[in-house]
C-alpha cells in the first residue's frame, strides 16, 4: 500500500507547522498521532486522500475557513473528508462529556453510534475514525506502564482510557467486524481488553508466553511439513502461523466455560491458495493427515458470513502430541477481503462480475451500496434499542445537537420547528426563533447533520397555522405536524366547552338553580364529566330543554292513567299524512316531529307520548330521546315512516358546519346546497375569535324528503376550503 505519496507529503508539511505544539486529550502529540493514523490508513485502503486527511485532521482548528483553505490546497475531496471527520470527532467528544456528566453511558454509546451512521455516507469518514481510534489505543498501550495513578491528572487519564476502551468494544470493534476489517477488529479488541480487565489480560498473556517457545517450535515444524506435503499434491500454498488474539481466547473461555488448555485456536495455522478448488483439495489433505474434530468444522465459502467473509475453518488433532490445532484455508483474494473488508471492494474488478457473497460491485455506485449495507447491518447488530433508521437506504436521517450536546434524530429536510417539537411539545408550541451554530436563522431553515441548534421561546402562546402549510416549508416531521394539529383541535374544543358552559350557566340562572353542582348535574344527565356536558351543549348535540325537564317537579307530569290510551296491535298501521309517520296500533293519533333532532326518512325513529301534544317523534340516536326514554320507558311507542297519499312530504334537517372563518365561506357552502337542488330555509352563523384567527360555526336548516341525498352533500361540503367538520345535528 502507498504511504509517502506526493499528496500525503504536502499535507504533512502543511499540517506540521499548525499542529506541532498541540497535544490531544489522550496526551499524545497531534503530529505523532497523525503519523500513526496515516500508517494505519495506508493499510486500510491505501488512498492518498485518506492518508492526507490524517495529517490535516487537527489542523482544521487553526484555520478560519477550513473548507475553503483545504479545498484550495488539496482539493474538495480531501477538504470535505477532513472537515466532516473533525466535526464528527468534536461532536462525539462533546456528547461523551455530556453523557459522562449525566451518567448516561448507554445513551452515550447510542449517540456515538448514530453519529457514525449519519456521517458514514462517506465511508472514508468511518475508516478515518477507525484509524484514529486504533492509534489512540496504541499510544495508551505504549504509555500504559508510565501512568502514575497517584497523580490526579494521571488518574483522570486512566478514567478516560477506560471510557475509550469500553466505547471501542461497544462500537468501533463491532463496526470493524461488520466492515470485514478483521485485523483492525482484533487489535481494537485486544487493546481495549487490556485496559478494561488488566488482570485477566495479563493472565492469558502469561499462559501464552509460558509455552511460547515449545509451541512455536512445534507449529513451525508442522507448518513446513504441511507446505511441503501440499506442494507434493501440486497445490501451491502459503502456510503461516496465525496470530493469537487474547480477547478472543478470553471470550471463548468464558462463553464455553473452558480452561486455557481446551481453547483450540491457541495453536493455529492459515493456508493461502490460489483458487477455491485448491481450498477444498488442501482441506482433504489436512483431514487425511490429521484427525479432524467434525463438530468444529465450518464452511464459510459455501455459506459466507454476513460481512462477506469467506474461509474454511477446521480443528484437527496432531497424532504425535494429541493437541488440537485450528486451521483456516482461504484464497489470497479471500484473505485480502478478510484483512481489508469493504476497502477490498475496490479490487472487485479482479474478482470478476460477482463479488464475495454474490454481491455485484462492478462500479462505484454498487460499491457504495455494499458499504452502506454493511453500515446498516452493523446498526441492526449493535443497536441497544429499536432502530430509528429505515434500512431501505432511501429514507435519510440527520443528527443535530442541543446546546448541551444531546443528539436529536430528525428526518432529512427537518427545520428548527421540527427540532423544537422533538425536544418537547411545549417548546414546539412556544417556539419563536432559532440559532444554528450561533447564527440566527429563519424557522424554515433546513438543518444539516452536526449543527448545534438553540430554540428561543415565549412564556405563552401557540403555534402558527403557517407551520402546517407544506409550501412554506416549516415542518418535515409528521410527528411535529401531528402535535400542531392537536394543539389547534384542543383550542377549538376549549372554545366549544366555554360556549356550552356559558349556555348551561345562563339556564341555571333562569331556573334559579345556581347552587347546583355541575358535576352532579352532568352525572344525572348521563355524562362522565361536566366538560362532556358542556361540549355536547356547545356542539348543539344536547338540548337545553332536556336540562329544563330535569329540574321540573314530578307533579308537572301526568300520572300514567292520564296518558293517551292506545292498543299495541300488529295487525293495523295508520299513517298521519302530515308527518308521514306510522304509529303502530293507534288510528289518527297526532304526531309531532321533534325539533331537537329533526328526524327525516330513512332515519331510525322512536315515539314518545307527550302531555297534550300526541306522540313526539325523535331519531333513535337522539340524546334527548335516550334520556327521557330511560326515565319513562313505559311512554315509548313504536313508530315507523309511512307514505303520504297526497304528495311526498319534505322534512327540515339541521346541518352543522365548523370551519376557519374567511370571506366567501357562507357563499361557497350555500352553492353546494344549491347545486344539489336542496332548499335551505334557514341559516345561523357564529364566529369565535381565537389566538390564531376566527372559527365559524354554522347551522343550515334544509328541506329534504330523504336524508340519503344529504349524506353526499355533506361529503362535498367537507371539501370546501377551510371546512373542518360537517354533520347532522
């Protein structure tokens, strides 16, 4: 892999002056960190842009306009990679500090993971973060024995080192594994394990060291013998001893409850060949040469791992000392992929039309998709809670910060208003201004990942209706829009309840019943609370006459024997031509259509025997009818619609409309009735002013012979601009 390229050299010379005296939070000199990270980056993908960015990373803080300066000197690709990675490091440091103060380790891990995903659309940012993190751990390892825990500053460094190691095991090592960077993964794990559990690390290292000479001699003998035997079989192969990874040994010992002697990969070899056919030929020879442990065999060539890793794994027993040996067999191309992971996808053209695991990656676009899929797979693999990220790759998210460095997850195109509602509904309702990275911006400004947003609020007030207008671009979040609509609906409900309360209280004053407890009255009338009663009255769904009837003494009602006498005969049905209502079993009985619900065919109806006014006809679902029928069920009579012998009668019905008040609203609704040839005989309107405009309440009294036609008319009215609801009263 290239290291000292012309671009890398220029970047090093440029940055050396700016970062010569800078020390990082780890205590490492910034220039030494850059040199080490650049060497790791060279092994990752060899791109000179990635290596150059390692030197420029910490020079960004010394530049007034880093993106412009770096673009001019090194090109846009290097500039964006450097600035975005530096921004990511800064955000993660701030989030780590904020989470440390709040004690939210799990929240910190989640935040850093989300930020890596947000910036991971350029995979080089992720590779650069891995290189930088590995270099930090290498520095810690080189200076581990020099730490003086008695010094307060050094004690703080030990605590920071422990935090970095835990974060690496939780986030960076699994990410390296998902990207197929096995060598990076092993080193990250071993170094982190060394700092998190030093006693356990030292014990396993001691066990490895104690028998190292004996084991090395034996492995070297087996290695040379096996390479010679494969050559005799006409299999060109490179046989090498495989490195031992302390963390993987510790994990196997714990996971399988095994002693050190029973861990198979303490002694291990790797066989590299030219083709897949040679892989299986080498496997056949090894199984004939040694006794295989069948339950330890894995064929990752036929069935690759989810990150594209391919190899044959087998464990065999040396017949001379009866000790297990783990052997990995793979092609050179598979080995390159195993060591470099997604970075090796740049070599896919050499592998043919199909890449590993059958993933086609013939162009830059396909390679980017492969990389992004690896990131999303990692997201599912390490998420500690339900993922907020859509795996379709089509729905983008952005991640912005509060002034306290908390990470807020928002949809692409989100604005400060969306941000405010994500924080809290009250903050959203009272949002009046916003600053982004310290600069005052309009509320419909589109936010970008990594920005810090602060919201300015008022002590009271509510949202603007303009926020719901998609053309103005104030909101991209469906959650925020739902909260705004809920606020306006609540305002309308409050106004309705206030109107109903006023009407009920006026009635109580007229009746001399001001001492009546409103909750008791609501309960007596069948409502759960007084607000439910007021809402029903405010919507004209519950008649005040029912409340008047509630207060009438029992003596005002005729005793049962003075009711109109009728016989319930199913044999006869008679029709009152005027109302068009049939009363079962009674001839020429006067009927009156109730004004509270104004029934009309084909409504389900019921009759109630009144004093001196015959039978009052109500809709079956009329709240007044339900109330009086519950109190006096013996006065309910069966009725149904009949047919007039003279002409088809018409019936008055009330249609209630609620809408945002505007000029021409009454005209537009009236035109709907006129176009449907429905005669309107009365209109009542009322406008209630609110903090965000006026709400119009309208009641249209129309004449119809059948309410089925009215249903389609009401549906048309609901489409009129500004109309919120339209229903029968």
